[in-house]
């Protein structure tokens, strides 16, 4: 007669006790590996941030203290004389208005044109669209200085010389914007578009009611970049404008530079003034640049 031993049931309390006694090396290992990366990021942030900090703090120094030895970071006698002289010596209020008009109109047109182009390149399967996309990418391989002469001739022949339209028109279409929207729309599931078509939605309705809302993060990102590009643009407005009442901010800053000498305190003050709108635009719109849930309209 044989007997069989039945296994005794394992108590849940003993299992929990053993699991608690197991060493957890994953958390400490991950923290240990993150320390060098975090340290490297702080070093890079300091390398990029210290020149900007010195630039801003130096704008509060008198002209005689900028090159006095030993060099100091903090101003001993802070003053706003550089800002006041820069604002009074140049028509900065008019320059700000002109630049704002150019930047706002160009940004709106750039975002709209790039969104339409990126959607067509991503969701329509045509051979000529692929060739067109390659041509768009090819423009990024050319230096911007190479395009100045032909663009100037085209704008002049269109009668847009010495006008805001001559500055805005060449800056509307950007390869970067088209590429950004195309790459984003490629991540949007085709099932979402097919479901809208089955429900009877037309192509224009699909684009305006579905694709445009979910692409808001890319739109705002490109808007910030486009506004920054146009605000800092110097060479093209310098070529296109000869009326001082139409000058932009960057041309106004250049007018602060004298032929024989440079008042660095005034130049630094004017440069900091020109940075304020860019900082405000970034601070206002950065919280809207978030990831979109492109799968919200789909069921598993």
C-alpha cells in the first residue's frame, strides 16, 4: 500500500514576508545611473546660461564699468541709463509696432500654409506629392544667403519693395514647418479619418474639425519658432526697407552702433529690450505646447 503526500498550501503571509525581504536593487540602480546624466545637464545649462546672465547683468552697468579690471558679473552701481538712452536715441516704439505686425501676420500665414501642406503630404498617396516633398527638403540644403538675390528680384518685380508685404511673402513657406506637420500627421491613425468618412464627413470638414484641433501642439510650437525667426530677422528687412518709419527692431538696434565708436551700455540695453517680447511669447504659450491624445476618437 502506497501513500502520497499532498503538498501543504503556502500561506499568503509567508509569501508577503519573503517578498519584503528580497533586495530591491532596481530603484537604487536607476537613481545611481541618473546622477551623471543630471550632472551633465546642469553643466550644459550653466554653460549656456552664464553668458546670457552676464549679458543681462552687464546692461545695468555704466559704460565705464564694462571693461574695468577685474571683470565683475554683478554691477556695483546698477543703472538704467543704458535702457533710457537706447529708447530715446532710436524710435523703438515704432520699431516694435512694425516688427509686431510683420511677426503676427507671417506667423499666422506660416502655420496655416504649413498645416495644409503637411496634411496633404502625409495623408494623400500621390507620386507627385512625394516628389514635391523631396523638393521641399532640398531647399534646406541651400544656405539662406544663396536665395537672397533671386528672392529680392522676385519681390522687386512684384512691386513689394520697401513694404511689409515684401518681408512677409518670402517667409510664409518654410520647409521646417511642412516637415513638422507631415511627421505629426503620419502618427495620426488612418482609422480616425476613415471613420469620419463613413459618417459622411467631407475632406474639408475632416481637416478643419479633426486634424487641426489635434495638431494644436505642433501649431503652437511652430508659431513660437516662426515668431522668433521673424523677430530676429535682420538681413532681409535691411535689404527690403529704406524708409526709417518701416524699420524693424533689429535694424533699430544696428542704428545704435556708431561709425567710430560703440556705446556698449546703450547697445546692451537696446538688445535686452528687444528680447522682452520673445520671452513673454514663450512664457505665455509654452504651457499650451503639450502632447495631444490622437487616439481619443478610436476604440480598442
